[in-house]
């Protein structure tokens, strides 16, 4: 009989699924993770479009690379340039 009880204990879950859900919700509240929000995505380039990202440093020695430039060359030859600074 003792063997059967040990076998039964081996297959039991230590926690119910509700315990995991409550733990996850508590963590999300603590870390301020939104449960529901807007979907944010990057733009999808057209077919034949080439995109180049360039990371620029003032001296090349400080490894900051905080200046960024993005060049998007479309199939028809038009070029879009975007640049920004990362703090």
C-alpha cells in the first residue's frame, strides 16, 4: 500500500494552475507590465526595398554610437532618410 501512495504522489502537481496565474498577475502588477495594450510594430518594407541602418559615433573611441541614420531605397529609386539620437 505504501508503494501505491508514493506512486500517486509522484504524479500530482505541486500547485494548481490558478496558483501560477495569480503568481504571474502579481509579478505583472509589481513590474508594471500591461495586461492589455496597443500593438506597436515597425513598418514593413515593400518588395525590392533595401534598408540600411548606420550607427555613428563622434570619436569612434567612446563606443557610444548614439547617432543613428536609416536609409530606405525603394525599388523605383526614391530614397527616404531618417536620423535620430539615442540617449
